[in-house]
């Protein structure tokens, strides 16, 4: 580009005698990247030539090649891929290159670069298309598994599918199979599309099922479904399930008529009855559920059993709670959740248990663990909480191996220049290739040394190593947290617990719903909070700054605590699900439920788990800061909600 040479000749050294070689390389890297973005290619090359051995040099090569991909010879791409086989950039460029080759119908080259390890449906379709174009007569025989799925496939697969269909690969039986898969998965749009491939009786049946999916109440017209056939039975079961979502009582009556008329097998009957029971319970039709499940010899749905138990808890029907807990499979019965409620049932009612002699026996078993239910059990016994803080055993050889891993070195440098996104990709790429718990623990230790808290927590979870509380529950951003807590006169333990639960201290965290930063604030909430707090806030990206995020997040927590008169349970639930939902739940419960039952009956599983974790994490952060509080304050523990 004209002018590049003059710019290059005037380049600053970007360093001094006091600047370390690594810091100088970082500056050269950033300058090269900036020149590339400005299309100052001579300047770019000047800086690139100074970066021999720098871990991030492949990123510059990737950016440079990616700009010219449509004009590159295969040899240049091969050279990059061979040199970067240990990097996610290698996979990324290979995918981009394959798409470029496919677009140009360069099928022989495509096959030489293709790898099934890329696990891309689009690339798999192109691979079969390439084989067919290259004369492989067996390629079309492998198309059916790609086409015959319950969801729509990428548009890039359409040319392959068209060729396969034209060659007679699509039979009526295959089309019927896919239609049924799509409808079972609730994909009525795909089902409607597939009608074009059906004929005769199957087309009529498919159109009938599409109609029932659109208008579920029409399943009540039983005169239309008199025929005894597997296809009609399938439509009836499909219709009852969808009708139950709209009107479970009407669906139940329709079901009783069909159950008397049709010869459903036991599995079909029990599955449908359990589906109906779920929808009836959600609408509060307890008597109908009791009558319905009395006809089921054994409830196979864990989800239904758990909903029945929680519903019984809300009624404080302790015999029923106990009756259904002991019907869970043995693994579920051993879960902390159901051990606790089993003990509560024994505590509240004179019941005979087939395994345990008393509630105290179960509480004692629970209290040696470390979680929400175990802390509740310890409170029941009046015992100290069991924290079980045991430092992870770090293998020095494994740690050295991780430290020298090229992906880890790149991740470290990416963090140093603020590129958290690519650093996380490198870490994920490396972690997928670790083969032992020792390696994951070593990776966690290295991330901990770097102050990369969320990756520390993720790596420990990959190792199933839960007992190193120093690494799992870091006192991250403690100055900002303590300052915010002092300003609002709220417990810093609550703020630590919320940040740990929300983002695991990933300051760049972004949720699918749009929440940002350490305390996962929605931009709209942040804007309103900032206005009330008198805090300057203009753009959502400001929430990725830890200090701004903690400032606004703590102010919002304080507002919720004031709204709910200091009750952390309600404030935490509102922080996660919104105050309007918490107000609705409080209205329904009408101060009739003990606090542990109210938490257990939170309708949203995510919010229920969120509240439980925030409470338990507050205890752990108390331990980390030198004073272990009661998980529930006296006023909280005695409150009815």
C-alpha cells in the first residue's frame, strides 16, 4: 500500500532498556495487529519480523491468512496448519479453508484437508458431496443418517440432499421416519415441511397429526380416532400430551375415553398418565393426580415423583412426602436433597422407615458433608458446619507440563494483552486434551497463580476436585467488594457469594440473556440502578469493568434487601428471577410455609439452586474471611413465607 514504506521507516522502537523483552514483544504484537487492521501491510511485516518465538505470532499469521483466504494456494494453508496443529487456530483456519474450497467446488483439495474430528454437519455434508463429485459411488449411501434427523439441517447440505433424493435415496419409509422424529421432538415446522415427501395413507395421517398439533383441543373429538392402529394411537398420545398443556382436566377426561377404547400397551399408558399428572399438578389439581397415579404400579418418571414430593411439602403432608421419597431409586434416595426431606418427614410425623431409625440418624449422616442441605442438617443438630477444606495435591511434573504447553503459554499472553475471549478458547482447547485428574488439578493451580479465577474453578470441576476451598472460593476483587459492602452496610459474604454463583468471577462473562460481568447485571437493570444511585453509566460494556459492575450490583442487592426487610433469601431469589416473580410466589404461599419448604418450592429450578448456593457460599466465604456465620439468621430461620 502506498505510504507503508515511509511509515515503516519511521517506526518507533517501542521499547527502552528498562522494558523487558516480553513486554516489548507484546507491544510489537499489538502494533502489528493494529497495522493489519489498517491494511498497512508493510508496517505489519516490519513488526511481525521482530516476533520470532513469541507465543502469539500464530495469531498474526492467522489474521493475515484469513484476509486472503480466497486467493491463497493450498501449500500456504498447509504450512500454517502443520505448524499450528496444537492450536484452536489450526482448527479454525481449517474450517474456514474448507468452506472456501467448497464454495469454489475444489473437491479434491477439500478431501485432502477434511477431518471428521471437526464435527461440523456442514463440513460433513460437503465431504460427502466432494466424494460424490470425485466419483465415489458409495458416498450417497451415507447421506441418510444426515437427513433423517428430528431437526432441520444447515442450508449448505441442501445440494447434497437434492442429489441424494434425485438418485432415489429418499424412500417413503425414511420420510415417514423423519416426520415422526420431528413431531416427537415438537418440531411441527419441520413436520409440515416433510409433508411434501409423503403420499397416500401416511400423508393423511401426517396431516391429521399436524392439525392436532396446531389445534390440540380437537383430540377430544374421539369419533375421528376410532381406528385401532399404531399410527392412530401415536396421534392420540401426541394430542393428549399437547392438550394437557392447555387444559389438563379436559385432556384427562379425553384420556379416560381413549384408554377405555384403545389397546395401548403398558409403557404407553404409564408414560401418558405421568405426563398428565405433571400438568395437573402444575395447575393444582391434587385429587385428580392422586386418582390418576393410583392406577400406575410404579412411577418411572423421577421428575414426576419429585414434583409430587414438593407438592406434598407445600401441603405439609409429611406421610405423603415420605411415601414418595422411598419410591425413588436408590441413587436418588442417597442425594442430599432427599435425605434431608426424608429426615424432616420422620421428624414431623410418627413414621416407620425401612432404612433409618430416626431423623437424627439422617441428619448426622448429612452433617459431615458440605452443601446447603448438609448445613441445614448441622443446624438441626446444633453442630458446627463441616467445611472439609483440603488443599489439592498438585503434581510438580504435571504442573511443569501444563506450564510449558503451547496453548497455556498462548493463553497467558492473551490474558496479558486483555484478550480474554481467545485466552478462554485456548484454555478450553488444551483442557479437552488433558487425560487425568492430576493434569486438570495442575491446570487449576496454574490458572490460580495467574489470578484467572473462573478457569481455576472450571479446571477443578473437570478433575472432580471439590475440597480446595482456597482455589474454589477465591477472595477475588476483595477491595471493591469490601468497599461496596461497607458503603451499603450489607454483608460482604453475600456479595462474594452472589459474584461466585453468577460468574465464578469471570469479569467478561456474558449470559445468553444478555447479563454482563461479575455480578451478571442486565443492562436495563444497570441503567435504572445507576440512575437511582447517581452513578455515571452510559454503555453496557462498562459492566465488564469489575469496579463498575460491583458498584451497581451491590447497590441493586441493597435495594432488594430493603424491599424484603433484610431477608437474604428473598433478595437472592429476586436478584435471579426478578422481584415481580418473587412477589407472585409470596402471594401464593401467603406466609404459610417454613423457610426451607418455601425455598424448595421455588418453581424455577435455576432460581431454587441459585438461592441454595448463595446461602451455602456465604457460609464458605465466612470461613474464608475468618468467621463462620449461621447459614440462616435467627429471623430468617423462624420466618414463614
